[in-house]
C-alpha cells in the first residue's frame, strides 16, 4: 500500500502528526477509502490524482475568503472513483447521501439508560 502524503495538495489535514477529522462521516469515508484500496479495489495513484483534480477545480473557482473543506474534496474524488469503477451508481450514492442527511440530529444515540 502507498502511504498517505504528508505534504502537497493531496495531503490530509494533520495536527501533531495525527490525521484530523471534524465529523464522524469524514472518519468513515477515510476508513472506507482505505479499506477498498487495501483490498486492491483501486490503485492509490488513481485516487490521488482524482483528489488533486477535485482540489484544483475548487481552488480555481473559489476565493480565499471561502472556507476550504479537505474532506469534501476527498468525498468528491471517492465518489467519482467508485462510480467510474462501477462499484456503485451515482444515483445510489445520491439517494443514500440524501437519506443520511434527512436523519434527525442524534438519531443514533439512545438516551434511555
């Protein structure tokens, strides 16, 4: 397996050398990406090039005042890759993302003890 870059446009955010995730979906997306790569479902370089392209496209169309969302670019690259490889259709990805987005906050926490 190719290691994650530590610098350059495709390098994930780090703090004190550790990967930084701001939300659970980012951790899950990272894990899914790495699991598929480790199972040899795709070449790392293919994903890396898609990630660089997604970042570059965003950079060319957004100003410095807009917040940069690294994991959103990772998601764009991942969705394009699995779609192009025929692992899942764009429609299925959209439908699943919509279903998750529609869930109420705290839906997966049982507060009855």
